C-alpha cells in the first residue's frame, strides 16, 4: 500500500465514479482501477459494490474511507508542521451553542492559543454527527441526546429548557404543570434539531399531544414568532436571558425540571487526538459550567 493509493481511493469515494476520479487526479482510469484493486488485494476485502454501472461503498469501504482520511490528514499536518504552517481545528456547534456563546468561547480560547486556526460550523445536531463520521469536523458541541457507538463523549455543561411566551400571556409568570402547558399551541424547531427531538420524546413519554403551529429553523425566528403570538415555545435558557431580563419575552415556570439537558463534546472514537484538539478540550473542561455562565454574562 502507498499513500498515493489512499489518495486515489478517497478521490473515488468523493465522486463514486472511477472515470471522474481519474479526471480530477489527471491520471488514467486504469491507474485508478489498479490502485483500488491493490488495496482490496492487500486487505482481502471488497471496497466497492458494482451494481448497474454504479459504485457503492461496502462496510469495509466505509471503514477504509474514514481511516484513510485520518491518515491523509495526519500527513497533511506533518507537511504543514514541517513548513511552519499554522495548525487548524474544525469545530462544529449545534444551533443553541452557536447562537449563544460559541464565538465568545472561541475568542477566549484564541487568547490562550493564538497559533491555532479555527474553523467553526453551526448546524443542527444530525448534520454535525454526519460530519464527525466523515471527518469533515474534528469535534462538535452537541446535546447529550446523541448516542452512537462511533462517538466518544466528554460532558461540558448543563442547560435548562424554558417555556417562553409573549408579554401578557395568561400563563406568564405562573408555575404550570406539563399537562396545562400541553393545551397551548407551540412554535417548534426543524426536524433534526435536538430541541425538537427532546420535546417530542418528553411529550410522547407523558402521553401528551404536542400541537405545533409553525416550525422555525433558528432560535431568532422562534423568538420572533413568539413575540408575534404565533404560540409559546421551549428554548434554551442561554438564548433568552437578555429578552427575559428586558421583559421583551415572558416565561412560564414548569413544575418539574423535565427539560434540563446536558451538552458535551463529541468526536470519532478512532480519531487521532492532535495537540490542538487536546488543548481545546482541556480548555473547555477547565472552563466548566460556571466559566460559561460568566462568559455569557460578559457578552
């Protein structure tokens, strides 16, 4: 096996087409085919299924793709280090974290590690987990609801989901049971959002209907919809601290804390942990819940 064979294999996976991979690499199609066959022979596995002139990755192929990507990334880091290039860290964040303290967190980290180039991506939890699996991201900050054997998980902080309403709503400032709140209509989050998954699970577990009046794909649009009396909503406490303090939104208190959730850092269990990765996770561990609260209050 050579590094070149791995590069060719990854390129084939990118296009799922040997001809297009050959064009991209500016080599012959036979060279591409030869590289794939050499890898299959060396490891005695089938990397691709060939059905109706289309390529499909086998289970062995998927594992090879992940590990080959890691090897090529490590070689890239080696080359960068030898040329004194800045090291990088690709960080993913769920929408809740992205809309509250991600950038203050990264700014604080950069003060301690100015040599690390950080790329940040904010998306829903489902998209982030997919990008961890295909090595597009080094790590992601997501709710603990993510469960998959391919991930390692490091606890980070706890967050309360609060019920918000418009000022003057009949339930504003009151303490209500989940059964009473379930009579209201709601502003929901998009499918794939951890908040959407959590709410549906809790309401279903308690045998209560969840009446969604409209669906929003960001915290800002949820708050705007609630202000315009489209419904009440469940949202992270971190995201509405300012609006509640300034009385631009109201809050309905829940009798029970069924909506407290933990957030953490996930990464692939087979990931080779770089120095920059360890520095960032160590920084987050040291910061903890109290440090995050202070960071949010200062911003």
